[in-house]
């Protein structure tokens, strides 16, 4: 527990500092996290020896993370065209390698690129919003963290009804409700702090969706680890596991809130 607390404080302090600095400081940290997270994903799936797909996937993930102008990404291509090219290369590799890289392997790598690349991309693009980028990014992170904390403490105090025992036995419906309520409280606090930036309706919607979608992100990672028979995605954070263990909610919440236009 002591190691877990020390790691959490150090890692959390560095992350918040880079978030506050913004710009290339935050981008650099997020890129490092994305590279480590992608490597964890590849190792979880036993694909670390497939050198081309491993490094191609890492390069594609980095390209997706970096903010692009409007909807254009690497080489001036629209984002959907770039994603299609990634898919084409991975499918072509199955032919060129004579199925040493199978269609299943290509599919897993593609999922990892989209999941990690777009997840981290929207964190960076939210922070890079020209006006009030720190406000929107901090709002989202604090709603996610409040949901986690609320779910934990409400689950310990009141949890009786398992939410999804085959996926995550310790999670309860009471905990989920507690997390949702605390996330909404945090979002409303942001509204009262800056009502000219964030309306009360938008704040409530962000709180509810950050909690609900964030808990789904956590369950997605739990389901995946259960299939793979592992407890943690990595060991880079002593007492906390890997990068993907810590950002599972982030990778889902940020794209979702941006795609439904709750984050500008």
C-alpha cells in the first residue's frame, strides 16, 4: 500500500504539472504514455516478436495521437483516409508475410492503434483548445477521477448488488451510482465557477456521461484482461500496474465527449 501511495503521488504530480503547462510538455508526456501503452497492448497479445507490425503500429499510433489541423492528419490526409491506409497496410502484410502475420493478428494490432491512438489524441486536442483548453481538460479528468473515487467509497459503504460479476466481481450498482453522483457534483462545481463557459445542463451531461462511459471503459479493460488471464497490463507503475490500467477510462471518455460535442 505504501508503494502504491508513493507511486500515485509522484506519477499524479508529474501528470498534473504537465497538464498545467500544456503545449508540447503535455503532448510529450501523452506521447510517451501512448508508446508505453501500445507496447503493453502488443505484449498482452503475444505479438512482440512480429517486429514490422509492432513498430508500424507504434508509428501509426503516434501519428494518431498528435493533434492535426481540423480533420487532417499525417501527409495532409483526412483522418478517415489515414485510418484506411493503416488497415490496408496491415491486411497487405498478411499476404506479404504468407500468413506469418495472420488476419487475427492484423485485426488486434488495428484495434490497438485506434483504441490507444484516438483515445490519447482527444486528450491532447482537448488541452490544445485555443480558449479555455485547461478548463475543459481538467473538468473531464476531475469528473473521471471523481467517478472512480465515488464508486470506490460508495461501493465499500453501500455496495451489495454486483454490477457485472463475470467481468469485475467487486463492482456494484451502488458504487456506480455513487460515482455518477460525485462526477455530477464536480461538473456542477465547474459550472458555478465559470457559468459563462459551462452551462448547468452541459455540466450535468458531462458529469453523467464521464461517469457512465468511464465505468464502461474500465469494464472493457477488465473484460480484456480476464480473457488474457492477467491482472495488470504492465508493471511500469509499482502498485498500480501498467499505463493501460490507469488510463482505461480516459481512453473512452475523451473521444466520447468530443464526438458528442460536449467538449468544444
